[in-house]
């Protein structure tokens, strides 16, 4: 992170923040305890729910294939619309939204996530329940890769968690893209590293952060004390240090 944004925050107790993260710490230091991913690009079938479904419905509706609610529920109406779209575009007419259908829909980030070897996504019969889409996952992975690819896996998840904590905070934009592209927030955006192709580790870290793993215990800021140029950031309350990054509130 190039510099922290000067945002007025309510005073928080470090003890309360650390206590809030105790459940995650008790669960173990690794990331394998998340049994069911909350957000990832998946091969979608009837019964699937989530942001990926909603984005597909939105596109199908704008092109006249779908007339139902854009509600993120892959019901019979969505299946019918997908089949009509597949038939029109010379695809296998099965009502299932996989890589070829994603590509035809123009959901290119969803295609990229599948192409990165996302085996978990292809095993499931439905996506997760989150409102995040494959585009969100891929952008978060790009941010993690650009900002923290030299850090440990936990350190990479932590960077993703800070982005998501900001999304949930009323002090920041309420979308992943809004947070990441907020002016002056991330060095990776300023120097162009946000455009690098993330590796599978970064994608996994983004997914674990979306699943709720927060090694920072709710932090909204992080910085490298060896390179930070903003004196203001040093006034923030430190919660934890992971690798070269200090995480603060």
C-alpha cells in the first residue's frame, strides 16, 4: 500500500478487535478449515445461487433471453434462458453455465478463474452464496498478487481481508473495485502491477479471504514500515504484524 487514506474512524479497542479474531485463531493457523467456499467461479447448474448467477441473469435479460427476476437464483427460468442462449450461439444445449457459456456471455474473468486450474469450482454443482462474482475474485487476486506476492500465504490472505474489511466499512466504497481503485490507496494500482496475471496462490488467498478468514482481525490499513512515506499511518493503532506488513485500525 502506498499510503493509507486519511479517514476519520470511530475509536476501537484493540482488545475487542483481538477478541473478535480469537475464533479464527482457535480454528488453526492454516486455511484448510473452510469446508465450503463462500465465493468462487463455478460451473453453474439449477439450484446454484450467488453473484455469479446474478451477473449471468443480468446479461441474459439485457439480451432478451431471460424475463425473470435478477435474483441470483438459478431456477428453471434461468435454465430455459441459458438453453436458448446456448442454442443461438452454437453451444451444447444443456442449461449449464460452464467455461464456454461464460465466454459467450462475455464473463471473461469467470473464464480466467476456471482456466487457472480452479478444481474446487468444477467439482461443485453450484456456486457459493456470496454476492461476489468471479470478476470480484479475480480482481482481488490481482490486488493480492500485485501488493503481496512476496509475502507468506497468510500475509496474502491478510491483504485480501483488508480490502474486504473496507468494502464492509461505511468509510470506504462498498465494492471491491471501488476500494481497490480508490485514488492513492494501493501502490499496485499506481504502478500498474494490478494488471499482472495472478497465480493460483493469489486466487486461493482471495477465495479464503472471501470465505471469512481474516488474519488481521478487522484491520482497515496495512503498511510496510520500511517504505511507508505517510507519517499519518504510524499513528494508527497496530493490531498485528505479518511478514513485512503492519496491520492497523
